[in-house]
């Protein structure tokens, strides 16, 4: 089973720091589990490794569908943009990801991962390099708190794409996103 022998202290420190208090529980994530993220990337991303071999990767960072439903409800109730709600709850710095498209995957087999809450991030003004003439750019606090499922090593053998990139955009009206999710039994 993928990651069965992996311990939390063996993953990169920068990835452990994404969890609130550097704390996550090692858990078996069952076949059929649906996970989501908003991203600028496709689910399956090709790259060339150092040996000049074509490889494919799948992000290790995902959220639960329950958390997706919560953030959609929060955006509706607070009358804030979905993009702002996701960026703040998932503590995604601007230089990490533009969060443009919703993608949803389904696990094809049981895997082991690490589950916990996303920790806060502080961004020292994502436009700071352009603002030096005007002085200090105030830091932005991204509070985190959303659920996070960390699954390193995923491949096509482990996941299937349910909602591909660019099908649902973060700037789509929230009621339309909810209607889409209901139509495809993802709510």
C-alpha cells in the first residue's frame, strides 16, 4: 500500500510545516475517497527528470469534500469571493498557486497519508518587489484551518480524475459550482 512505511518525520520539513503545529495523523485513506483542490495545474503533470526521462506527478496536497462544502457555504454566507475564502482557509500563498480551477480525484485503491489542519501562513505582500519605491507592503495573514490530506507518491494507478482542470473555475458563481457538484453527485 502506498506510503505504508512512511512516517511523518520522513517527509520534507517544508511539507510538515504546512500542518498546524507540525501535527498530522497517519491514516489509511480508503478506495473511492473523493478529494479536491483549487489549482493552476492539471491533475497529472508531466516533467523530465534529471536523467532526461519523461515522468508524471500528482500533487500530494488535497482537501476533503466536506471541507469544500464548508468553504462554499462560508463564501456564500460571508459574501466574500470564493478565491479569497479558499486562499485564506487553505493558507495558499500567491506565489505558490493562483487557485484558478477546481479539480476532484477519486482514489482507485487504499493509500496511507497524513491528515490534519492547515497551519497559518504569513505573506509579506506578494507585490513587494514592485512596491519598494513606496515603502513597506503590509503582510497578509492567511489563517488556514481547513483540512488537509497529504498523499506523496500518487500516480495514475492510485487516482482517477473526476473533475478535470478548467471545468469549474474559482471565479464561477458559488451557486453554479454547488449546482454542478449536485448534478454529478459530489455533494
